[in-house]
């Protein structure tokens, strides 16, 4: 690492004031001399004036030099003091070349911290977005400028990946509702399955971590066609209605009856579908796992839902974002009840929902995350 730090106060030492005086003197003297041409007495007077001004200019130059030297001395003191503080910070953070080597948390696990992708170790949501776009071949809108789900996904997935690698069972099981089927093929460029490809790409980058992907899709023909064209991407593609208790239970049983670490609802976006899927699947979310509801903007606006095979009912959002066009709770209102129950549980508030172990709720302008992180003291 280059430890040279730029000197923000470094300046070229120029006699600024003397130069200014000299410049202004030149203008004054030229004017005087021009006006006094042919008049010896005035020329002599001008000569005396020039001598006096030159003397003043020299005095100012010396004083200016003393001021500049004082500023530079003060700057050196500040730089020395701040350098000492930065050195201490660098030593604590392990960022200097001569600092003690950082301890690799994965020592003894068969991998190194440096083996992990940037989006897991020290990356940003943008690093996650780049890899998601790359893996999906541009066939997902999760990380576009409209949705920006990377700001919710990256920190939570990175934390989960690190924790799983340090656990006895380094494996992530992810279930996503919605393959991206649509009338005519798929939602993005007529092709479904972009996010599934993106998830596979992201987690295949993490050495030592097993990734198991499950997809739940309403459009049977589209799902089966995609699975045949993309073998070894998903462990299983489940066919069914995400608002059906029977179909949800069957899919869970077919997946081995084992809780999922991550559940993502990106299906019809119909408000009551989102609520039904959340309430039914939250008990099937593992401890330290998280459940994400995408497109909660369905609470505030309305459009005809994409059912894969056709355009279905309207999603039902209303202008107040809390009540559907049928007078029922929107997904946002339902999530707020989860939040109220979470906040009020310490004060004996009996909410209308069962938290099923949820300890944290994060709200994004277009999505929400419910987490079952184990609380620690």
C-alpha cells in the first residue's frame, strides 16, 4: 500500500502581495510619467514617489515572507499531529503496510478471505448489482434504476454467506416465487429465468458454500420449458398457485420439508397473494434466515397482474397505500402490522399477526425484508 498522503495545504511560495503592489505601481507610475512628460519638476517628483513606493513594496515583501513562513510552520505542526492520528487509526484497522497482519477468520476452514468475491467481503450494493446483471445476462430487473433491490440484498446476503461459511453447515437454500414468465415468453426480452441465473452465478462465486435453489411458478408450460433448457440451475421447479395453502405445502414437502434460509416473493404482486404467501411461508423460514417481499409498490398503485399465462386481476393498490380497491389491507398495511407487533411485544401488545420468530424488519421503497436473526446480548 502507498502510504504517501497528499499535502492538501501545499502551495507554491509566491510573493503575492509584492507582485500585486508592483503591478499596481506600474499602472500608477506609467500614468504619472505620461502626464508629466516634458515637465522636469514633475518627473523629479515622480522619481521620488517611485523610490518611496519601491521601499514600501520591499517592506511589504519582507512582512509577507514572514507571514507565509508562519503559515507553513503552523501547517507542518498540523500535518505532523494529523499524521500521528492517522497512523494510529491505520494501525488499529490494519491498513498500513507495516501493521500487524490481520487475522483471517476462515483460517482452518479450507478457504481464505481473499478467495471470496468482493460483494461478500468488502463490496457495495453496486458490486452485487454488477454480478447479478452479469449472471442473469441482463434478464432481471431486480437491480435496475427502478427497483434497486441490491441495497436490500447485498448487505444481508453478504452477512449470511459469511456466517454460513463459519457454521457447521455451509449451505444456503433459497426459494423464489416467480420465474419471470409472461405472455409471449418472459418479462425481460421475452425470456424468463433471469434472476434464477443471477442467483446461481452469485453463489457459485463463493468457495466452500453449497447453494440450493428452488423456483415456484404458476405457468406450468413456461416453467417446464425453462427447466429443460437450463439444467442444473435449480434443484427443483415447483408448479402451483402462490396463494394456495395446498400448493404451498406440497412445494415445501417436495423440497424435503426443510426450512429455507431465504424466501423471495416476486410472483403476481396481487396484494392479497403477497399477504397469503407471507403468512403461510414465514413459519417455513429458518432461524437467521430472511424473507423478502418485492414490489410492495403494489400497495400504492394498480395494474393487471402478470400470471405468466395471461394478465390477471389488478394488484389492487390504492392512493393511501394502506387499503386496496376492495377495502382490504394492502401488503404494506400488513407489513406495518408485523412491525407494530414486533415493537409492541415488549409491552404486551397482542398483534393481529404471529411473528414466527421475526426479530427485524427492513423497509425499502420498493421491497421489504423480515429477518429471523437470533438476538444476542
